[in-house]
C-alpha cells in the first residue's frame, strides 16, 4: 500500500516476489494493492499479470465469468479498471481469433 501511494510499483513487485519466495501466500489485499500500484503507474501489462495470478489463486471469484459478466461493486477503482481492460483485451483476442478461423465467402467477405 505504501508503494502504491508513493508510485513505487517496481518495489511493490519485488516485495511481492520476495514474499512468495519465503512461502507466504498473498491475500486479496496484497493483490489489490499490487494491481493498484501497477495500474496507477500506467503499468497495465504488469497489473494484468497480477490480476490473472490473483484469479488463478481463487481471488476475485465473485467477478463473474470474464468477459461475459462483471460485478465490480466491491473493487477499488484501479483494480476495477484493470479488470475491465483485461476483459476487453480478452474479448478483442477472441474476436480476432474468430475472424481468423471464419471461412470466407466467395466474394472474400466473412460469412
């Protein structure tokens, strides 16, 4: 949280890594503070990586099925922005993948 408020996202990531190396398990507050520190510093890729790690650890399970439905009511704003950005990126990737695998009509248009 102190790293978040002082814009020290790199230090926040280093502390997070050190905690995990020592066998400590991050909680939702740790994940939220780290996502917030990264997001507020404009480090969207790092924020997304931390969000995905949190999701795979079972946190933020009440968000719903990304990107089908999102419930952001209890999230702090930086975490909510990261969730929305991640959902949009995933939706965009799905759309691009779908276009790549959709057969073309005789006129060269997508069917």
